């Protein structure tokens, strides 16, 4: 093991022994290199002659670049072309941390880490698999989940995905969640919570949050180590007043010394910039200190450096500029209202009693998606093909559930979407 990794592990052991037990073997061995090329390049910064960095520099000191880009991007040259740090651009990291506290006021004075920039949330989740899961470790998900989780945890890191039933009696199935945790005979458990859920479009109600937290605390009190990965990709897109309005991170970041809460969020869905590929990873644990968080940040940045080196400098610079705009909040609210209006129309459309003969919506209240459960023995794949061939309508099939992305459908076409689904089911029934 490299001496730099040993040093980070010693810091973690001193400040939070439980976190050291949570790390995978890869996580224990990783470090951000500060004694090699990067350190030497940092020492040479500002010198009269700097022959250290692996970039091409023009004679005037700016990045050597093709002039065709100059008319396309209204940013300073050095905000576009140079490498960004593996940790992310410092100014954007600071800004995103203030956003976390602003959007989640219940955090109060809870001490959390500084966000580390990732190449979208997929990359962030993958890096958490790298840092915290070993072969045959359990990763617990709801039974409605994004298929990429399998690719990340099972195919890439050889851990095992287990599931609990997400819904019971029209809401979050806290009893199934609690029972599944009791049944897992492992000293370390990784739990992934995704709210609003993809594909179901569900966020727990305010009244449903406490049982989730209590189930996790019960395991921690029993001595188990729990890494809670919180996929907040669709954070903030909540359309009902009784839905918990903050990230569940606020309830877990200071819950217990055996519970490491990891917030995975970013601009992708929150700010409608899917192709920018900028996400963030932030840590919180009871008793967490700046020293502990700095060690975790170094390990995370080391994993990123060894994986893709760093995140797009241009994307980060563009976001930073937009976030400083006076019109940003109003513009974001306008886009939220577009999605909320679609959600409202969809809810109204499902009240037509005809539809209940062939399908029923699973609970949904937030996000981009919702799902329908078919009846009368209908097969989702057959319905999907019928929709394509006869009704020029595309949907996604997951098992025998159909996912509808109302985020991608104009408001005026949502009633037609459900009517087409009804007719396709009627054809096949």
C-alpha cells in the first residue's frame, strides 16, 4: 500500500474508525497523489518558465486553442480549455455546498464535506461502488430501480444487488425495508435511496421519512456499518405539499457514528443540462470533522483521477456563470412549473374510470416519470410493441411495468398518451 494511502487511512481511523471499516479494499488503497507530477506542477505555478503541465500554452500565456471556438463560447479562454482539478473547480464546489444548505435548511449547522465534482451522477455512483463495495457485498435497492445500478454494482464491482418492495397501501413500504435490513447477515450494508425514484416517480411523504430513518438507526445501534448512497438526481422536483421537500440526507448526515450518508446530486436534472455531465459527491456522518472529510475527499479525487482524470472545465465554468445570474432562480422556477403542470394533467387524466380496467398507476408525486401496472394478464412488452406499431407512441418496459416519462411529453399530448395506452391494452385484451 502506498504511503499516501496509509496516511489517509490513519486519519480516518483516528477520526472515524467505522468509516475505515466501510471502505472497500480499493477504497483503502486509493489516494490522491500529492508527491508526484501534480505536486511538482503546483510548485512551479507562477514561475518565469513552467515546463511541467501537460497542456499547450500560447506565447501570451493563455491556452493554445483553435480560434473557431472564440465566437462560440462567451467565457475567458482560461475558463474553457485548461484541465480542471480532479476535485472539481474550487469556486463551483464552494457554490454547490452553499446550495445544499440553502435547499436543505434542516441541515442547520451539520458539518458535511466539500462536494467533489463527478462526471454526472452515474460516474459519482460508480466511484462510490469503487470506494465502498467489495466482491459479494450487499447493495440494497427498492424493487423499482434504474437498470444502470446493476451495471455499476454487479458487473463492475461484483457486489450483489438485493431489493425490498417499494410500495404498500399506496405509499412507501417501510415494513418491507425494515424487514429486509434485519434479514441481511452482513456487518456492512450499502443502501441506495433514490428519491424522486426512477422509474416510479415517488418521493416519501413527510410522514414516511421517520420510519426509514429509524430502520437505519436500528441497524447502526446494533453495530452494523451502513453506507447510505442518496441518489438525488431529481432533487427538488416535488409536486405535492405532503411530500418530504428536502433530501433524506438531512436526516442521515448526523444520525449515527455508524452511518455514512453520501449525497449524490448535480446539475443534470436539477438544472436541465443533461449533456454537461457535472455531478457532485458530498459526505456526512455524526461526529464528522474537517480532517475526516478532507481524507474522504482525497480518496474520492484519487479514484476520479485514476478513472477519468477530471471533469469538463467548460461545463463547470458555464454552470458557475449561470448560477451567479440574477435571473437564475426565476428561470429555474419557470421550468419547474412546466413539469408540475404536466404532472397535474397526468394525474387528472388517470381519474377516467375506463382506464382502471386495464391498468393502474403506481404511486407517483415527483420527478420525471411514473409507472403503470397492467391488469388482465397483459404483457408489458406486447403493449409496448402495439403502441409503437399502431399508435406511434414510445414507452419503456421494466419487467412487466410500463414507465412513462411525462418530462418528455408536451402537456397537450399527455391525455393522448394515456388514451393510446388504453387502446393498445384494449386491442390485446
